């Protein structure tokens, strides 16, 4: 393994721990907003966009580094893929990032979500046709990095808000920080900063992209990317095992059939989009790629409707609701 890959593995391990400790998940974020009337997790996701955009801009200005981001055309399949992606996340009870958090929390049935996702990527061409799942991307020529003043202003805003929050909140010991749940904004700040660093030393990476490439038979640094995926899961599991206090859960308890089905739907949605919650949230949206915002906008719509259904009387037959 190269030095760059070893460094990336170490950083992704900590990212996995932060994902688990912050209970990072789009489904949980909307469930918090609609059920608990708390926008904290959604705000953390918005902060994450600004951290990544500002961080990549600083990196570009300081080193001349350019992000190798792929731009895909916006089509009707982008919307359909996003809708299916959101439906899959609701059925699963967690998005692709939240799945890692739930595995880390000891809910190992969510491992079947990963299996289902891979299966969905394989089945997608047969379900919706190869034309819908064949995407020709081009190098993104205009991103948020090309508007440095705006990106850096956003970074300054989240820096100021974070500094004020840390200064006004009760301080905790380093030992408590290591063993307790983290504020979602702190967790996603750590994830964003580490992601920017990994992009610089290794390249942009998402485990869903890895599974999609393997399903298509694309042999593109598969061993190295699987090492990063293993590090992400290991970090989440260590984060869960060392966590003291209540476990971090979402709106649904894990069930084998539902996790497999939800993962399969997300795999099909990913293949149509193309992209999933992890890659879109950490790269596509911060870079202001149009297709990423269309796909995630459609996903958010179905996640909101799905969460409203789960919490309604119509969804009362689902006896595994929790949280």
C-alpha cells in the first residue's frame, strides 16, 4: 500500500467513527425535523456543504489542486433515480451514510443493505434498461470552487457559528468526547474536513460508487477502494463499541427483508441518478453540480413523504417503529 493510501485509510477510519457518533443520516435528519421539531441534523448537513466547498477552495488556492468531479446531464432519469433512492432510504430506515452509522451501532442487519445495494446495481439494467443506466459524464468545468469569494464567505460563516457554539456551550473533557455521542454539526465538520484531506491525498471516494463500479465489472483501483470501505466500517464499529450511553437509532428497527429491499431500491436509484447520498452530500452538492441537486431534491421529497407516512396513523401497521 502506498503512503497516500495508508494515510487515506487512517482518515476514513476516523470519518467512520464520526458518522456513527453523529448518527449521520438524511432519513434521521428529516425524522428529527418532522417528528421532534429539531432542524439540528439538517443544519449540520448544510454546514457540511459549506465546509467542503470552502475547504476545497482553500486547497485549490493554496496548492493549485483541481477536483476531478464528473458532471452528468440532468434527465428525467435523474429525477426518477432520486425518487427511487429516497424510497429505498425510507424502506431501509436509513440512507447510505446512515446505514454505516447503524452498522456501527451494532445493528448488523444493515449489512444486508449493502448487499441489497450491490444487487440493485446489478439488477438495474434489467429492470429499467441499459440505456437508462448508461451515463456519459464530462469533467465539471464550473463548480463552487470557481467562485472563491462566495465559497470562502460560506466557510467563514460556518467557522464563526462553530466558534460561537463551542464558546457558549458547556465544555466536556477529552475523555467524554471520545466516549459520548457527538453534536451532529461537530461530527459532520470532522467528516467534511477529513473528506477534503482525503480528496487531496488520494482522490474523491464514496463506497456506493465502488459498489456500482464492481457491479458493472469496472476494475478501477478496486482493492484500494475496498480498503477504504473496510476502514469506514471499522471506524463506525469502533465508534459504536466505545460509545457510552444510549444507542443512536433511526425511525425503524432493522429487519432483514426490509434492509435488503431498501438497499436494492437504493442501488437501482443510484444506477439511474447516478449517485447516492454519500457522494452527493460530500461532493456533488458542495460543488453545486446541477444533477446532484436535482437527484437529491427528488430524494428529499420522497424521504419527507415517507417519514410523514411512517409517523402517521396510516403507517401504524409497521410495528418496528422506534426512536
